[in-house]
C-alpha cells in the first residue's frame, strides 16, 4: 500500500492501520485512493470518543454512543446518567475499542459502497 495514502488518514492507531492495510491490500492504487477518501469521512477518531465520554461526566451522557451509531445505548445513557456513571467509566477505559469497532464497521461499509459503484 502506498504510504502517502496512510498519511491521508490522520491519527490512525497501529491496530487500525494494520486492519486497513490488510483490508485493501489487493485493490489497485486508484481503488485504494477512493477507499481512503471515502473512509476518512466516516471514521471516528479515538480522541473524539474520549472527549465526548468525559463530557458525559459533566452534562450530556451518551454522546460517544450516538457518535458510534449505538443510538439505543445513547438514549439509555442519557436517561440514566451514563448508567449511574458506571457505563461512562467503562467507556472511558474502553474508548479506543469503541472507536476501533465503529471504524471496522465503517471500513466494511465503505468497501460495500465501492462494490456497488464498481461491480
């Protein structure tokens, strides 16, 4: 994979970078560029998840769940104060895995979208 493409994706964790490289290694350079351009708009940075989880302690709990498309959990966190702060504390510890799981789904969705455009 072209190293310049990985530079387009800012703040990649090592695990996510390896995942992306393995996912698109068999694609042409043009297809890889298309993937990176589409994926960078969908992915969530783990720092954003961390910041929104911390906000849950001081106001609106569950923002991180809304950002990761877990709407039901976001509503539950909102009405229960982050499950009495226990869920928010767990999310503080696991913020990187929340972001990585969401980004994996976003990468697979991006590949599916590319396949529908270029069958």
